[in-house]
């Protein structure tokens, strides 16, 4: 059993009214842990602590802040095996994916520790030479860091690493669905020597604890990752105080396979990105567009490859764990039923796996549909489940039109061996990240974020650090 506590001003804290929230293993239904369920009061206390800690942390040299972050990264690496088990038990993902996630979060802390030292200024001589313009970057203030359940440690590390390196203090609020490993992550940073109040942890519902973090005058920056609907609410709630915002929201990534592509590697990459984390990734492949000429070969390879994926408890050697919740499974089923009722063809999966070992978890088989069109929910909404819907196109122009026919714009992928086609697609696809012959748009050194209703603001890279800094022009008269 895991029973983390909130961390406010460096101290462990329970909910003031004693409320707790139970975390159940999505593979077995068994109790994994109980976490305190805080609300507005705890969020307010955490923001107060972060506000108190801000002036000293902002004045701490980037090198000293880096020491704390590097120390925290080492501690997270030491705890990686233990934290990976927590992640798998609370959210279901296969253990090796959990371990990769935890180790990745340590790399993020190391990266931002060093990037924080490079928040350079500028110095210019004014027109008449009688003054100088100094431009400096300063931390915004207290940041509210609100994260989702699908990558609870990794996505939180993107925010915490950048905020602390920039000199902001922060309150982290992980999702109530997956708070255990995220709590261990924040605890590690506190144990690594972050002064009390620099990074606080509040656990509780978004509607109370999260809303207070957004609405309170004590937070100056909100960095949110989650659903587009929640993002819209946050933007409206932050508007009265014109708070600085980064919104990393939903996605509906197209995967285009051109006539000249290496079809084998495209099929492998597509299956991997569609079914990794059981499809519960904002940059998951949601819509596949195949050139007519490659349809048959691609489908055969993809069905074979996906058919070999092993489904089971994340504690075993599997490729797909259960979905994180029954709600996820219900939506997946509904999207498939809707597509089939409108003429789609089921090529693989389409149901829960059979067997006693699956009876208590939210398992679902990798599913491939073809003959889909844009009238179907699976092509218009984010399924966030293991479904790969496929349709065909005749030329690049049509591929781009179909790919861009969505309110989202987070990631897009295209496979081609033509340089001209690669440039044509890269320049026309409307999304924050485009993978050309790559099924990943995440890289520590490159900006990650959305266009259109996938949000705005960028995480990772030096652009991610900028999100926690304000520019100041200091004009010096001579
Ligand atoms: P969600 O919007 O339900 O919740 C995200 C977080 O917001 C949770 O911590 C929740 O408690 C909090 N929250 C909810 N209501 C709030 C409110 N009124 N005020 C403040 N906080 C509130 O999202 P989820 O279901 O946890 O995550 C899945 C979604 O996240 C998917 O849409 C997915 O595409 C998206 N996502 C986006 C990215 C990205 O980088 N763009 C990455 C991962 C997930």
C-alpha cells in the first residue's frame, strides 16, 4: 500500500477534513493506496508557502538551483525501480515503460538544471549613444503546475524542471487518477535540498484544489496539461488576472504513408505509436492515411505486427496494460461501435480479451479499422484507447487536407522517401510537431506543444524555460 502525503512548505500534510481518495489497480481492481484528498484550503496554503519562498529562490544563483535539480535527478534514478512499480500499479502501463518514464524525468531535471544557467540577457547601445539597454529575464513568480494521469511523472517533470530552474517556486497538482509516483517525484526534489515552499504538492480534485490554483491571486503562471475542455475552462478562469498560461491539450495525430515510403518501417512505427501506452498518449496515432498503392502491403504488415502485441497486467512481460479506467474503455468501445455502424470494417481486435486473468481489469485488444471516414467519432474525437482507424488518399494534396481536417494540432507523422514530399508535408501539416520518417515528436532539446485547440506555449528545450520567465528592459542613462 502506498500512502503519500501532500507536501506544503516542506512538511507532509493530510487533508484538513481527513478526506482520502482510494487508488485501485486498473489491472486487478485491488487497492494500491490511499492519498489525501485536499481542496481549496490546502491549495491556498501551498500557494502561500510558494509565495513566501519565491524571493529567496528567485535570488538563488542558477548554479545553486542546478545543484538541487541534479541532486534530485540522482535521487529519482536511485528510486527508479520502486517508482516504476508505483506507476504500473496505479495506471497500468507495462513496468519497463514505467521505468523508462521515471528515468526520463531524471534526465529532464538534469537538462533544465543546465538550461537555467543559460537564461542570458542582452546589452545594446541606444541610438544616440547616451544610454544603454539591458534586457534581463526574471522568473514570473509562483507557478501552478497541473498534470494529467497518462504520463504522471514525465509530464510533471517537464513543468517542475523548467519552473524551478527559471527561479519560480511552484505548487504541483498531479491527477487524482495517478498521484502516487508523482508524489514520490516531488518528495525526491524536497529531499534533494529544495528549500521549504519551493516545490509544494497538493493532491485533490481539479474542481476544487485545481480551481483554487488557477483562480487564486497568489499564482502568476499556470502550466496545464490535460483535456482541451479543461484547458478552455482554465483559460477563462485565469483571464480576470491575465495570468501567464501554457496549455498542453488534446491531440488527434494523423499518420500519412506516401506511395514511395518504406512501408515496412512505416507499419512498424505506426503500430508502435498507435498502441504504445494502450493508445493513451496525446501524440498517439489517431488517424492513418495510406496512399492507395501501399494500402494492401501496409495493412497486412500492420495487422500482423499488432496481432502479436501481448496484452496483460503491466507487472508481467506485456506490450499493452489495461486502460487506466473503465471510462476510457467505455469511450473506446463507443468509438468502435459508432465507426462500425457507419460502415467501417473491423480488421483486428474490437473487444476485450477473453480469459480469467482479464476479468477484473480494464483490458482492451489492439484494434484496427479500415474503410473509415471523417463522419466517424474515431476520426473526429480523441479516443485515447488502442484503436487505429485507416483510410486512403490519392495524392499529397488530399492527404494534407484530410490530416488538417481537425480542431487539434499537436503531432503529425509522415513516411516518405521523397525529399520534396517530406518538405511539402512538413510545411503544410498544421501541428506543433511533425515527424518525418519518425513516430516521435518529443525531444528534450526541441519545443513541444500544440497548434489550434491543442493549446499554446511550449515545453522542453530553452523555449520551455522561457515559459517561466518575464523579459525586463533596464534603460541606463549615462
Ligand atoms: P483532465 O483535463 O481531466 O485533467 C488534467 C488535470 O487537470 C488533472 O490534474 C485534473 O485534476 C486537473 N483539473 C481538472 N479540472 C480542473 C479545473 N477545473 N481546474 C484546475 N485543474 C483541473 O485530463 P486527463 O484526463 O488527466 O488527461 C488526458 C488528456 O490530457 C487528454 O486529452 C490528452 O490528450 C491530454 N494530454 C495532453 C498532453 C500534451 O502535452 N498536449 C500530454 C498528455 C495528455
